[in-house]
């Protein structure tokens, strides 16, 4: 009987753990950028799949994360601008400058 209770308790705990919601994945590291006014900004551990606004547009983007960063010409991550930035790479931008970024 004691073994039966142990097995039931273990199965109950397993069911509870597998029923918990999973947390959103994040890119590990930081995104740093310089906007068109020369101001520096950074975002730590950005959530994958979330669109981030690049205030006033970015002339330099440093992807210091372990995920691919795609920059976009618009504010809503709908118009990709050039090739995505691989992890731990940087890019300089002219006209047009990116106004948003998303990690995958």
C-alpha cells in the first residue's frame, strides 16, 4: 500500500509540473544601438518573437545576444531591412535606418 501511495504522489507531481505554463524564451545577452541623434540604448535578454522599437531609428546596431536579430524599416516589425544580424555581430545603417527589431 505504501508503494502505491508513493507512485500516486509521484505521478501527481509529474502531472502538476507538466501542466505549468512555460516561460517565454529570451535571447541571452544584450542588444546595443546608437540612434540617429547619437544616443546609446540597450535591451537585456530580449524576448524572442517580440517587436522592439528602436527610438528615433538606429545608425548602429550591436547584436550581443545568442539569437538572430532582424531589423525592420518600420515601427511594427513588418518590413525587413537587409540581412538579419547573426549572434554577436554588428551592423551600420544609413538611409533608411531600422526602427524596430525582433529576435528569433
